């Protein structure tokens, strides 16, 4: 039976730059026709729920005047990011399942690498901006409208966009420098950066260093900022005698904490699964989650 997940690169036997590759073949998720229908329905449902759910959030924020606040402004941008992140991989997977033609162009694969990285980093930055917004709202309520003014909110979104594009562009350009020399198989269902560079014939030391450095720099600093913001909020609320005010303050952070937990929780899950198991199928399933 063919592997459940994978990605096969077709190259010539002599080393050459990856830009010479015109087509990549994606391996089937399964060769069982009945299971293919189930998977197609499952992935389509998940994708539609993601898109429609986030569109409802965006429309609600834009149509309701009382939701025109910094927190909901960041939330609407986060919804845009979720839609595009899901769209960068899911439609191609659905087309492959339906058409039974498991191929992707080199340009399409590199585009997936770029957009997945860009939207992941953007989401990471937006979650940090939302944590800062909650910190200001709870710890400095009288100064909230002054500090979190529209100019600052727009600037934070633009900074997150700039950082995400620079990070994705740098990694994508580094992939262009790699060479491959034989038929290679990558155990994944889309072109994810770490899986793409693994089978390269050329030296990937710089690529791996950049991945670790930027992961620690961007992911670590963002997570530290979120933890520091909530630590300040907890210390501030513990000094408040009113239980009702404490509950109201914490309730405004519930949705953000849920988003942070799901984002970093699944991220750490993928990392741990890739380090503790040699099964490519388990790693791919964890990444899909």
C-alpha cells in the first residue's frame, strides 16, 4: 500500500538547482475510493467552517458600531489571516482528492511555502498585539483610548505584515538556492519548509539555522510578550478586592487565551510529534491538526 501522506519530488540524477524542476507529485492520501470520498467531505467541511466562521466575524465587526474597538479590530485581521492560511493549502488538496491527479508545480509548491510562513508569522504577531491590548485595557483602563488609538492599531498590523513578509521571503529565497539530485519523497501533504529542505543534496546548514533562529526570535519573543502581559494582568487583578471586576476582566481575555492555546498548542504538538516519532504518517496527521 502506498504511504498515506507524502510528497515526491521528481529530479534528474545529476545535482541541479531546484528552479529547474517544473513539477512535483503529491502522493495520495489513500488509495481506497470509499475513504477518498470521506476525506474529501471531511476536508471540505472543515475548510468551509473555517472560511464561513471567520467571514461572519469580519462582517459582524464591520457592521456593528459598538464592535469598532481595538480588540475587535485585531480580531477581524486575525480572521483574515485564518482564511488565507487555510486557503493556502486546502483547495489544492481538495482538487487532488477529487481529480485523482496528485501533482503540483514547482511554483505552486514554493508559493505554499511562502504563504504558509507569512500567515503563520502574521497570526503570531497579531496574537501578541491582542495580548498587549488586553494588558492596557485591564491595567490602564483610564488611558486605554489614548494608548490604543487607531494609529497605533494600524501601525501594529502593518508591522506584523512587514515582519511576516520579510520572514517568508527570506526562507523562500533560501529554498531557491538548494539543489536536489534524485527521486525524493517528503512525508507531508503540502509544501512545508522544514520538510522541503530535508532531502536536498546541497548543504542546508544555513537554512536550518535560519529556521531555528527565526522560530526562536519570532515565536519565542511573541510567546514571552503574551506571558508577560498576562502576568502583569494577574498581578494587577490580585490587588483588586472586587470579585465581580476580576471576573469581568478575565472574561474579556477568554477568547484570546483560547486562540493562543490552540495556536501554540498545535505548534508544539507538531514539533514534539516530529521529534519523538519516526512515523511520517503521525507527523503529517499532527501537522494537519
